[in-house]
């Protein structure tokens, strides 16, 4: 029970909504100092005043809801229903923040978002910062535009961003003038990407609200969901018929939840009331309810492909301006899932959809990595080709690690050599005079078949297209050798990202920029094995732990 001083009085509007004014006033009095009730009363008073000055509008309904919520919050506080009261308080605070933002936007643009934030008083800034979380507070305001009304610095969201390979390709190779924020659940990946200078939110993609107000001005969204459920090297549970059908059902449900489920017209050309725009009204299904069946899949990671539809459709339903969607996934993605994704995006207005299967080697990488890329656009098909005009120079495994020609490397450890064939037993020997096979989490064990010399994390980084000194952060117990290698194996090849986003962003110079990057990565700096001694100790049996928990916290 909550006790307060007897001087507290009931709000003036209480008699308009209370079923039992005397009892409700007593409860409001007893809970008067509860912080959630204070927030509810503050918002209710603002909306009541707004409704008074704007009669005959929706404001009257908003005010009524706010008044009823205040009474409900008071009862929850008195009954010690902590979570319920907190939920009411958050809802009220969110409405107050939305009103504040609407007021600021109605006053007209006053410089950049940063300028407008600097001009705010501390209380208003902190309210908007809370409202924006976990996204950047400046994203609540429209981005600056040029004289042709084009966004000067487009905003991009990257979901499942991992250690930042895709972002590295956009920012470091293309040097694009864009504002990127990534999201990932893995603390090590977030710490790595943050240490590389990227902005990343540590969160589960499925826990975030795809209709968040900060996403209203986002231009594009890229998604790189986990591929283990589809890769041939895994258990391929994403290929099960039941999994495919469940994902198809989920993306249909997502379209209905966002209000983009198409309806057919009659022979006379008429449609049902409320469907004049060609879509059925939004269903009452929440995003949590859309996702719930996917959590029951044998490999729940397969269900994350539904986010490819959930996020852009939800952003558009909120009134957003997202223009394009880009997806990177295993080259073995089932065609039925790809078709379902592209169909839903096309029906919602991304009329141009396309897909490519690319190998990173064809874009200058020293390791193979075949991936399926999907893109969808609300405007016209891009005019920039992502096919190189000339083949990229080949870089061999030996060139990356500094070995002489003629050697082989073992991908399954240092195994005994068969005296008859001269090869390591187990069939894991591969020529180092070719680009390497696809890097996996076990690449830290790759070694020279002749000398037993193991490759370093710097070698692995360069094999996948990252600079040798690209950050590598492990969060957790031990040295994280496998986790660090897995992080490198998980990246979107930066050179492939440069090609795809060169096409999406209309950068005609993407190929020249990528060639320059590849030249610097593999050819301008001579490989010196001695310079790798420090990094090589990371994989040595007696190497000290390298734990970057501090980086993650930062």
C-alpha cells in the first residue's frame, strides 16, 4: 500500500470519467506520489488541455484514454502491481514524448537535427533521448535535404550486423556519406564492430520494435540473418518442408499485420470498405504473435528470415520512407522462401526485386564465399551494374600468409601423411596456390602440411577481405579462439558489400574503389611473417586470454 500526505487532491477531470468518483479519488490520493502515476497524471493533464483547445478532433479520445489510464495506474500502484503500473507509466511517458516531438517538428526545421537538439533544455532532451532509445536521438528528426529535396546523408539500418563486414564495405571502401546503425545480439561481434568505429546496438532483433518512431526517416534496411540452418555444411533444418511452410505462413501473417495483404477487386472494380488502397485493413496480430510460431522450429535461426519482411513492412506501416531492402544469405537458401519474401515485398510496393548469387573471389577476395543477395526497390531498377568490367586479380592463400609456392594447407589439423599418396590422411589437404576454401570457425587450426605452421588471426582477417589489424574482441571466458574465428567467418565480404551497395546507392565508382582496396589489402604491403609474431601468439597453446569485455561495455 502507498500512503501520501492528505493534501493531495484529485484531478479536475476525475468526475468526467470515474465510475465511482469518491473511491477513485481516494485511490488517486493514496498513490499520489508513485512515479508512474505522476507520469500518467502529467500526460493526462496535457492531453485534456490539448483537447480543450482542439475540440471536435481525435484529441478528445486521446484525452479520455489518458484519464482512464491514470485511474488504472493508481489502482495498480495501490495493489502493488509493479509491472502493470510501470507499463502504464511508460505508455504515458511515450505519449508525452510524442507530443513534444510533434510540437518541435511543427515549429519547422531550424537547422540540422544536431542543432535542434543542442537548443533543447535538459529535461526535454532527456525525454527525447529516452523516447529514441536504443536508436540515436537525432533520428527522431528528419534528415537534412539538398535543394532538390534529396536526403543528404541517408540513414541505413543493418540487422544481424555481426563484426561489421557489410558496414566496412560501405564506409571504408565506398566511403559513402551515409548514417549507419547496426544491431546484433552477440556481445563479441558488437564489441568488435564498435572498436572498428561503427555504431551498433546490442540487442535481439526480435525484441526491438520495427515501428519505432526513429525508423520513420530510414532510407534503407539491410539484413544478414544467420545462415547455419541453410548451409550445406550444417544440418539444413531450414530446408525441412515444415520449416519452409511455417516461414511462408509467417511472412503472409506479417503482411496482414502491417496492412499490406492485397485484396482482389470484384468484376465491377469495387472493393470492400476500408480496402480502397488495395489492401485489407491491418490485422490485430502483434509482431510478437507473428514471430511466436517461428520459435518452435527445430532450428529457430531459420525463422529469422521472416525479419526480411517484418521490418520493412512495419516501418512502412508506421509511415516511414524506407526505399530499399537488401538481404545477404546462404547461396543454398530455399527458392520457396526467397519467392515468398520477394512476393511480399513486391506486393507492398517494392516493385523491383532482384537476386544474385555471388562468390567473394570474383570481387578480389582471397577466399571463396558464395552468398545469395536479394534487393528490393520502391523506385526504378538501379542503373549501376554490380558485375565487374574486368576480372579482379586472383590472390592465393600462399600470398596472404606469406608462404612460397608449392605448399598445401590442412583444414582438419596436422594429420599423419599417407606414405603412398603423400597427402595428409583424411583428405583435408588443399593447395595454397589457389584462393582458400570458405573460411569457417575452425580456420584457426589451418596449418601448413609441410611445416605444421598455423595461420594467424591476421591471415584469417585478410582471407575474408578485412585488414589484418581489424579489431577482434572476445567477450566471455577463455581466449575465445574459436569465437574470434567464427566472427571472421560470419562477415559479409566487404568487397561484395561494396559491389551491392554501389549498385543500390548509385555509385558508378564502386569497382575502382574496390580495386584500390584490394590492391592495398593484398599487394602494396609485403607480407612479413615476423611481423605477425604477436598476433600468432593468440592461437598458441600458452597464449594469455584476450577478453574485451571492457570494449563491449564501452
